[in-house]
C-alpha cells in the first residue's frame, strides 16, 4: 500500500478578533497551503473541515467553505473532537487516501471564537464535559487543569515556578513566530509581581500566565498518496505513525489526577506504527493549553518519566538546543488557541521543521517530528509522527 505525505501547509495569523467572515479567514490559510503545494482546486479530491461547532454561528460550515473556496462538487466532510479536531481530520484524510477513495485530501481547521463573548465561550467550554453530571456545577477548563496541576504537585512536588518555566520558554519562541498572537519575551519576574496581570490566580494553583488565550484563526493541510506526493511536492513529509485514544468525559471516571492516560495510549500507538521510540523524536509540538498540560505531555510521550517533566523544562532540554525541542513556535501559550485550527497549526510547524524551513525557530537537522493534540481535559488525544523519509 502506498504511503501518505503532507504536501502543503498554510495558516493565518492567530489574532484576538478577525475582522472578516470565516470564509475570508479560511481563505488565507487555504491560499498559503495551495501555493505551498503548487496546486489548484482541480487537484483536490475531498475536503475535511474541522471545528468545534458550539462556537460557530454558521451551521454546517463545511458546505459554506467548500462553496466559497471553489471545491464543489468534490465531497466535503465535517470532523469534530473539540481541541483535537484538525488532527482527527488528519487521521481521517490519511484513511481516505490509504483506502484508495481519494488521492489528495485537504484538511481545513478553523475557529472564530470572537463571534461570541468571553462568558459565552467559557460556558461552551464547560459544556465540553458532561452536561448532566458536571457542567451544571460551573466546571470550566482552567479549573479542570488546575485539578491536574494540584495532583501533580501533590504527587511529585512540582511547583508554580516549574510551571512558569514553561510559559517563559513559549514566550522565548513566540517572539520569532509571525503567526503568533503574543510576541513578547516574558521573565520569571512577572509571575512574582503582584501588579502583573500574569501573576493573578485564575484557578489555584494556575495563574493567568499559566493559561493560553482564545483566538481566531485557520489552518490548512494537504495530504496525498505516494505517487502524487513524489510527482508534485517539493519536499513531501511522510505520515509515519498515528495514534488516537479517549478517556472518560466525567472526572469521576478517571483513576489519576496527575496524568492524561489517553495521550499515553495514543503515543504508544503512534510509536508502534512508526516503528520508533520517544528517543528518536527530534522535534515536537504538544498541546500546551495550560503550562501543566505541557509538563503532562512530556511524561505522556515518554520524553520524561512520570514526575520528571519539571526537571526537563528546568534543565532547558525542551529548548531549541536541547535534547528534545518542544513547542519552539511558542505553542498555544504564545500563538493562542483557535480550537479547530490548533492541530493543523502544530502539523504545519513540524512540517516546516522537517523541511528545514522554520527560520529562526529551526531545530538542527530534524528527521522525525511529533504532534500531540488533546481535546477537552484529555478526553480525546491524537499523536501524529511525521518524517522526512
């Protein structure tokens, strides 16, 4: 069976409030990806549109976007798994190509979160949990991840200063990412200054600076079978391993509050499929919706043993020059988090790294890259491994 490659990537800048429609926003990412792949709409056989529909005013946005982008009459599908929607889209696109149903498939991820108020946005995030047993009690994402932060602190002695180091790293690289929303270098002082907005407690022990921001944005990824990829792509990046898993939506169904087992399971699947191990990964993009989430990712992916994630960031092993560079595009903490577009943005970063086209964010000669994308509080987890060969 032929291999499948990523042959084109695109992304808008992630911003607080995009001034145009979702059509116009998605077109920016679409145009960049099509130019990158050197294709026209006639080359696209099918499209998978990914978003979290609770934020969308447009019902069935896939149809609207397909019409606007000139993709009719090709089939268009819709995929949703909360914040991991566009890596779910990658898995589906890979399957369609491997099955022989389509030769070239486009994955569009988007979210225009500014269409609703911050209060409405938080309420909808809360409804990403069980609306019968948890959401009515006011649960929200910062509070959930605060539970995991507190659990990790209790189990392993992790500190608030350890979490601050994650945010400092993200800001270090966000400065160089022209697609990022927050492009300012931060220091540890801002977490200690009572006058700094970053130091304010949002959900103890998480502070404002420990949390990513909502954003508007879109991403676009084009994948193709081996014959098409070799014939048309300048530098195809091969999809080597894919893993996907889920966990109980209710916290009462979870056994642990200091790890995300679905991510561990997804990672193990992806490593097995690719025939590699954590030590083989040269660069990674992980889902750092909160600083504690990046620490949990280190451990879920096998970059550090349980409880040793904080030591990895303290020793700067996850910096660009370290043993396993992680989120050297600034991650969600610097880029912002337009839910449906986030996974596609992560894929774009790893593809650029493997091509040697990441500019100031470039890691030295990476051959294997990993994308870790989580939906909800570890409810969904997708891990994708990409390679140059």
